[in-house]
């Protein structure tokens, strides 16, 4: 999402930019924080303590699950199944509560700091988080019953807006959209940042690259994220949560580009420093694929819109056939269909053009 | 399997194009005049098939257009920079090489006012069509707001 | 069979009719709020040492701090928190060395009128009280010093005689 934070960053210090990165993608604020601090840490060559890295992995993957729950649920709602949406949001709420515990905010956590995280995991977080991870498979079972297995949903998504692997790569798509087309490119595997090389997980891939694959890859990714969180919780080391960073952050002059795998694709941050406490160059959050993903979603919905129009027309037709004659007879024998130009002529009323089809 | 190291790429490119440079931070600096030819080589010869980021920075004396390239499924990342004259900011468009450049070039055009030649659809992408100026230029002034 | 998936979905939703509710009847029932929650800001006048750290830490220039020097001591005369621009990031709380600015758990921050959004923490009587306290302390100190000086002079006089 573009909010001109590149310009805002020019007049703020490095730490002050963190709250703004939340708002780049407020469905996965933790991952946006991570992408930014990752770049500044790379520029300043700060070593992040292990515990902080594990905490980052835990909250980052929770964020990914939360974001995918919105993606899948809202997609189901968009193609006509509001029930699935409500079920995914029910479980997202639990993640939001966990974020509230750890950072004090639900959507805009501003939890990461340059060199670590803002605070240690609060008491009871690990238990509550592992309880959620234990519960997640049953929830995914429910989504599969409600959304994935639903024939209407499948009918409206399978074979719609097929995106070939070549086209996806050419258009610089990344994240689940790219992987749904069968391209194995996940930065957590291809270029392991942070401590991702220590976890055992798979990269789910689609086969056809249609709307259904783009949906189902996300469901599978949630399972893998849960697997990562489980391993991170089990191996959570003790130690400090913030590296050796001075209070005034003053990176050397230079520039850096760092990328992480966000829930919607690659999140790249480009930071240019002139050696002062404020970034000179602008940071560019490359959420390009997000825009494309939405665009693809809408082109996928094209078929659906046609269907909607068809059903609307059907209702109008029925109204014309059944309701209006009765109504019309009662009104004195004249047909009063307000939606149809032919009838309004016969009724002798001039309707504004916007009512005509 | 990974792609060739950056210094080897630069050495090979230097044979034909003497203006290609390798900066201290490991970034390839390309000349502006035969940029498309060089980029085409980077894609076809060295397999850098994925444009992850295209952006630009204002250094007050000149602009710099930055391309971040990588190879699908591998860990390589190449940082390519091109210096652009600030008074006449024109760069060849990369849309014919990487299709994903289309919106990113529009963004750079919108916010920094760098013109991309042979771009199929160079319009403003974020701001209104009748907006004056390019906000991410560092000398851009805007009246209003809280400050 | 076509429709099997539909029936499965319906069975899941039907199952939830017989399970406890997950929602909360909000104004009457409330969810527990964690300790780190960023709600309405709270300011402790006596703790503040007017070091300006929170003003510098704020990314959005929310805090306005006014000070006055009375007898070489800084007195906070104004501490305005313009909530409408607050990002609730907690950087001010983090930077404060004396825990003077804090966030409470109160999340119902809506106001009917726009000027009411800005919180003016410092009341004039607080400032007056503080000033009087400082003056009193200064006077006492001066009196103490004068007394000591007098004593010393007396001592010197006694020694001299």
C-alpha cells in the first residue's frame, strides 16, 4: 500500500520509521517491520541475538497465518461464501490477541527494533501460542469443509484466470501467487535470512496457476507456518532480545537492499544513508506482487461478475413476469416496470437514464 | 547451482563495454547509453530472469535508477545502478525484457519524474493525472500539512 | 457426488449451533486486555523532568512540551498530547527515563468534538504549586546557607577574639 512513507522517512530518524512500516501492509505488520529493520541491520552490520531472531520467526509466521486467513476468507466471501470468511476471522482473532499480548497492538505492532525486538515474550505467551498451533489443524479442517470442498467455490475458481509460470516470472510476481503457478521460489528456502535455515518445512506449490491454486497454496502455507512456529517454540533459546545498538542510530553512509518473504510476496526495502541519523534516500517497499495479486483476483472474478449480472437479470425478468403484472393490474392496468425502457415508455414516465439497462 | 559471481559478470561485460564498473559495495554500475543491450545480456546470458525491484533515488546532483535482479529458485541477487542526468532524466524502459517493470517504471515516473523511453503506457500511477511536480524529488515543496 | 461438499459445509455450521459462543456482548462483557496495551496516554506530572526525550522520540510530533525555568529548575508548564496524530507505537513510553508518560488500558477514546481529542495534561494550579514548592525550597536553601554563613562568621569572630 502506498502512503508516501518514503517521503516521511526522509524527515524521521531510523527508529521513527518503524511505526510507519506497520501501515504498509496492516494485515502483516510484523513482517513489514521485519523487512525494514532487516535492511537497516544489514547496513549497520548489527548482529541480532538468537532469541530475538526466534521471536521474530514466531511473530512473523503468526503474521503470515493471519494474513493468509484474511486472504482465503475474504476470497471466499468475494465469490459468494460469507460463512468461510467468518470462520477464518474467528481464528485470526486469536493471533491478534497474541500480538496484543506481545506488542500492545493488534494490527500495527511496531514490535521490532533495529537490533532486536521491543520486549521479551510476556508470561503465558508461549503456552497460548502453542495451544493455538495445536488447534490450527482442526480449524484448517473446517476451512477445507466450508470453502475448499464446496462445489460452488470450486466451480467459480477452478480454471479461472490461469497464469503460466513464464508469465508469472516475467511479470515479477512473487509469493503465493508465483508459487501457485508452480514456480519454486521462496526466499526462506532460496536465500535463508534470519534463522530460517534451521527449520524443517516445505514450500507448497500449485500445478495449474488458476484462482483455486492461488487460494489453496495459502491454506497449505498456513500448515507449514504452523510447523515452523512449533519448531521455533520448542527450540526457543534464552538470552538477550536486543543486540548492541547505541541509542542514537547512525549508520555509515551507503545503501542497502534487503528482502524478506512476506505473506504476499517479496518485501524489499532499499535504504540510502548519508551518514546522519536520518535516511536520505527513500525506502521502497516492493509490494508490487500484492497489487498484481489483487488484480488477478479481480480478473478471476470476471466470470463471477457475469454470473451476478445474469442472476440479477433473471430476478428482474421474474419480477417483470410475475410481480409487475399483478402490481400493474392493481395500478390500473399499466405496467410500471421501472427498470425497463420499453415499459416506461408505455407507462408514459420519463426515467433518468441511469435506471435503464 | 547458482549463477556466476558478480565480479566475473563484470569482467566479461567489460571486454565489450569498457564503461561497466563494479562498485566497492558489489554493485554493477552500467552506462546509460546501451543499457537495454546490457540488461538483455544480463537476462539471457547470465540467467537473471527475475526483476524484484526497480526504483530510483535522488542525490540532488543526479538520479540513480536501481534494478535488483535475481534468479528464480536461487540465492543470487544482483544490484544494478544507472546514473541519470538530473536535468534531462531519460532512461530506456525495461518492459520488453522484464514485463514486471511496467508498473514500477510508472511509479518512478510518477514520483521522481524520470522518463522511460519506449514504455508502452507511461502515465502517473499513484497521483492524480493533473498533479504538478514529482513528490519524491528532494527539492519538492508542498504547502500545507502540519509542518 | 455433486453437492457432497456443500452438505459437509452445512454440517460444520450446524455443529456450531450446539457449541459455546465465541463472541462477546461488548459493552456489558469485556475481553481481558494485556498489560502492554496502548490505550489512553497518562502523564505523571511529578515524575516528569522535562528532558524532552519523548518529544524527540515521537515520529509524528504528537507531544508538545512547554517548560519554564524557575530558579535554575525546569518546570513543565504545558504537556499536550494530540491524540488524533498518535500512532500508538509506544516510542515515547520507551524513551522516557522516569516513566512519566504511560499508556493505560482504556481504549474508548472517541470524543464528540475535535478539540477535545487533544489532551492537556498540565493544569495551571499544578504549575503554580510546583513553582511555589521550588521557590520555597530555594528560599529554605538560601535561608539555610545564610544561617550557615552567619554561624561561620560567628565562629570566626569567636576565634578571632
